[in-house]
């Protein structure tokens, strides 16, 4: 299982990566070379304004290839599969004021 790390420096970066339309939730991770759909990952991440380290296992459910429409970054969406509700609640609490934004995300 491949391991990846991501640090969200600010709430806007987290908003662009969060994928609430994937149940229960997913995060987009910029990667120079997208992985295959269905590939399993171990993800380590840090949230803005939070010194704690979080981790989950997940599956690639979305892929942005090189040249994706709208200038979206190359990378993958990883469905959160371990402790999914804890991660979702933690992220959505931080993003409460951002979730209804019309700003573009890395996926839509």
C-alpha cells in the first residue's frame, strides 16, 4: 500500500481538496502521476491551524489526468475508509463557513 502525506496550509486549500459528494467523504491529493482507480493508499495529513497528525486508509475513486478540464491539478481523490465519520466531522467543522462556496475545487 502506497503512503502519501499532505499538509493543508489554509482553509481554502482544504476546501479545494475536500470531496463531500463522495460518501462518506474523500480528499483530493495533488500527485505528479495519478494512480489507478481502486488503488489503496495510506494517507497522512495535517489540517490548517492544527498541530496534530491524522491518518486514514482509503481507495482512489477519482483521477485528474494531465490536461484536465478547467486547469484542474493532476492528482487523485481518495475515499476515506478508516474512521470515516471522525475525519468527515473534523474536516467539515473547519470548513463550516466554506462548504456552500461557489469557488472551484480541484475536482468540480
